[in-house]
């Protein structure tokens, strides 16, 4: 063994160097404060390991980036943990590096001959920012897309070189294509880590040349690095690893959610992302942009960060003056306080912003839906975005908010969860044609409320009067007939996921028969299954609320089958080409099945094969 | 998760711990230090290794019956004819409804059809069918007879390097009665004298 070591030492000097490192005498003995540097190095080591393992499974292009990250996170063992560790350690790394820089300033570790060590640390801080920005984009979900999009736009503010550098970095004028990803990716895994490693090596080489900066403790004896200081350093590193693990598992531990970082819906530059925020570590920069509105944006985005960085770089010279070191400490202290105040202000504002919290909740549920679609349907070669764009659950509420919510509501909101102050002028369509919805329609206290006809031209119409006077005075027998009619209408609407037994089917059959009778008075105004006057005023109730009926209604509410010339303000979405056929289908499929739990293809409506005696069959 | 070494660490550091032999104390301290270092390093390495070794835990995707052609489209001449193997395939995250995944040679004599994998058992190159019904590998020196068996010598007089003849693929007999050639598409380990499915 000794012979082997001495051979190795003779050829490489590695054992001697190791010995020098381990048994270096630390004046004043081991201290916890010396562990900072190793935590920075360890956090970077974690990034190299976790980053490389993701690299082995990642594919940078606009049609495969989200998809490959989805696969890592949801289909590979340990993938969610791996991505969580990388995501959170990135932020821990930035914090540790910033604190380490602050510590160097407080200790005066920038003074001659150690200026270069300090400057290299500042360079590493900048590299960490670039690593963060390029890293956010890589999952290519809405969060990452907008998180990196905004910093690249800020580059435009830099005079002269800004637009040129931006074009090179994002691979064109427009952010968001294949080349944005290939370029961000090669910077993120190639150039930037290489520069960072070079910085670490140079720092260590300089530390060997000039000696480390120890804060001497005259009353304590010097001690070798190994094992006491080593123990402190690795314990601090373990705390870093445990913190990253805790952050990765925190949602699972605190409220049983998913492990790791939630993956939002695939990037889509045509869709807004109202929850766009940088990662928490950089939230103060986001707030600084808000402090300088309009053409003064450049002050918050470039002038102040640039000036602060310049001042930091000049600290070795400032520190030579009598009051220089005090000034430097005061300055980093002020920077620290400013970061905390700005960050706190941003978090405080978001916490009290209902719109933001609503947008964030929606972004997370959209992300879960996108993952669900990928799991259930498989991702087509054109990418997961095609699944998202053709999904009623994701597109229905958006289309509703854009096209319907100026008059209608969905459960009191605009479909996307935003409450509106103005009174609706048309019905609330949540649960349209369900039993509960029809119960409300035939309730004398509700029929004229804004939930139904309250805001429309039919507020005092025949239907409202019928419900408020005739239906309100029904005896038990007539009430039972109405219940059967409602049951028949629900069966005709044929909403997915309903189950019928024999008794229920008998009521449906009775209701269908009753609908056609003069006594029930429906066919005075409506048509049902061939019964009723051609010159009707009310909509045709045949297959009322079914997928086909609702699509036809939205396409042309003024068709003689529906409101005809009595149509109030319902735009003729299909007739006037305000929406495509598919867009109307997406809205209808979402209204009929808001959670997307069922197949959207139409099934025949429930029907007893022979009205009373045959055993019931289950629809769907 | 890393193991807890708190009790040992406390014993090593507590000022009230009984005075131990300095050597023993040092030994405990060094062991604890190395254990902590190991736990810290193991955190990212474990997560990374789990993901990197994930393919070992995924089921094989081969061995599916695939419709190649109708028997009426296959010339009844006893010679090999090359057909693409087109099937549904999931490539990591991408689901292809129909994609070409390989090639087979079909040989028909009357009502019997044989299927040979087009991959040379030597190193996996695709073999070419020669006009006379024999096969030649374009990569290394290997030639095969019309029935897929090894020809000891190539036309150039070199020794064939393939360790076995072309791999025969199973044909669904019931489908063949209906007039369809359905092949159990598989790939086999190359370089072995025995035919072993991948």
C-alpha cells in the first residue's frame, strides 16, 4: 500500500496535495463560518450530478422539451425527485453564493492580494443568474416559457449590443422556437457550467497561492483541517442536501400533494399566462421592474443592478480608504435589506391579489390536466400542445370567458374563476340541463333571478309567468307529472356519466308522454317530438340539452327551431362564423363534462326498450 | 434518506461526555465526518441513478404480432420478398399510431409462408436479398441460403462470419388461413450461436 502511494506520489503528487489540503493548519482552530465556501461548492456539485442525469433524458426542441420533462417527471422512477432537487438546489446555490459574497465583504476578504478571488466570486454570481434564466426555459411549460421570456425582453433595454446579443441567444427575433431551446440548452449545460467550474478552480488555485483568509482567533490553538473543520463543512453540506430534499417533498409532506416541482401546461405563446413570476430567489428583481414604470423601466432592469455590480467590483479599491471597509459593509447590508424589502413587498402583494392566486391555481390545474392527457392519450409526434389545444376541459373555459361571459356566467364566474362585478344578462350555464338546473328553472323564486331569465328580454315572458303562477299552484299529481317531465328532459340531454335503473326509466317514459300532452301545456309554446304548433315561440324541446341540440343552439339561436325572431341578444356564433364548429364543440363538451371524466362521443339517449316490463338497461 | 448519526455526533461533541481515549474520540469523529459526507453526496447521486437506470425497469416493447401483408400480395415463387414492419409504437413520450419499425423477408411456397428477420445475426446490419434467392450482408462477410441457413463461403470465397443463420419469425397460422400474413415481430441478440430474444 505504501509502495503504491509513494509510486502515485512520485508520478502525480496527488497524495502530497491531498495531505496538504487535509492537514493544513487553521489558525484559531475550526469554525462553522468557514463552511460557507464548501456549501457553495457542494450545491454546485449537486447541480452537476442532477443536471447530467436529466440531460441524459432531455430533448431540447419546441415539440419535445415539455414532453421529455413530462416523461422524466411522471414516467421515470425518481424523476420527480431528481427534477425537484435540481430546481430547488439552483435557488439554494444562488442564495449561498450571495451570502458568501456578503461574508467576503464583511471579512474584508477582497483586500490585496485577494482581489481576484473576490472578482471571480462576483463573476460566479452573474453566471448563476444566467444559469437560472437559461434553466427556467428548458421544461418549456408556461411558467418556464414566460419566466425566461421576460428577462430576454429586458435585454432589449441594454443600449447597442442588447438586441444583437438577444437575437443570438434566442436564435432569432422571436423568442420561443426550436433554436431558443437548443441555444438556451447548450448555454445551460455547456458554456455556463464550464465557466463556473473554471471559476471554482481559479478560486482554489488563488487560495493556495495567497493562503486562505482566516479570521484568526488568538485564544484558540491552531488545528488541522481534518477532521474537525472537515466535519463542520460536510455537516453544512448535508444541511444543504436535506433542505433541497425538504423543498422537493414539502408539498407531499404538508398537504399530500405531488413530489417535486409542478409541471405547468406546455408553453403556448398564443395563450396568456397570468401567473408569470420569476423563481422566489429573483422575485425582488421582478418587484424592482414594477417600481420603475414606463420608459424608466431601464433604471430598474439595467441601471441599478449594473451600478450595484460595478460598486461591488470596485470594493477592493474602496476598501483601501480609511472609511472604505465600513462603507462596503454598509453597502452590502443595504443591498441585502433592499432585496428583502422588495421581495417581501412582491410576495405580500401577490398574497393579497386574488386574481394572481386564482391564475396560479388555474395554471396548476391546467398543468395537471395536460399531464393527465399525456398519460391517457399518449403524446402525438406533433407534441403535447396538440392535446391541450383540442381539450374541452382546457379550452372550454377559455372560450367561454372570451365569448360567453360578457352575458353568461359559469357558477357565478367567467369560466376561469374570475368574479365579475356587473350583473349577468343571461343564464348561468353551470350544470345546464342537469336535474338541479331544471329544478331551479321551475322554481318560482329562481326563474326570474339573474341565474335564469332575470337579465334577459324574457324576464317577464310567458315561461316565467307560467312557472310563477301555474307551476306554483300545482297540486301533488301535477307536481309529480312535472317531476317526470324534468326526468325526461334530463334523459334527453343525455349528459355523460348518468346511470338509470328501471324505476327511473319508467319515469322518463312517463315524462316523455306527458310532454306531448295539451294538459302539461309545454306544447303550447314548444315542440316536443313532433307534438306542438309549428308557429311556436319557445325553443324546440326535442333532444333538449343534448350535445347536438346545444351545438346547434350556439351555432344559430335565431333558427326557427330555437328562438327564431324572438332571439334576445344571443350572437349567432356558427352562422356568423364567430366561432368555428370545433370551438363550439369544445365549449359544449366542457359544459356537459367540466372535469373531462367521460368520453365525449354521443351515445343514444336512455330509453326503456318496452316502457314498463322489460328490465332496465344501463346507458353508456 | 441519509441515516441519522445524531447520537454519535452528540457523544463526540458533548462537553459532558465521559472523557474517552483521544484516539477513540478521533476515530468516532472521523467516521461521523465520512458518514455525513457520504450521505450528502448520496442525495443527488441516488436520485440521479434511479432515473439513469430507469430503462432496466421498463418492460420490453418487442414481441408484438404485426400484420405485414395479405397473402394475395405475396408472389408464390419461393423467393424472399422484403416488407416493412409497420405498427403502433411508443417511443419514450411519443406515441406513433403507425410507424415503420423494421423489415422482414417473406417467402411463399403454395400455402406456406416463412418469415425471416432482415437483421444479420452477426452484428445487426440489414441483409440484402440477391436475385437467386440467397442473402448477403453488406457490412461484413456473411451470406445465407434462400432458407436462411449459413453459406459457409461467400461468393468472394471468404468465410461467413455470422454465428447462425437468419432468424426465423413466428407466423400466426390462424391469420394465414384468413389470408393475412401476421408475424410475431422480435429482435434477437446478435453475435450468439443461439437465437435469444432481446
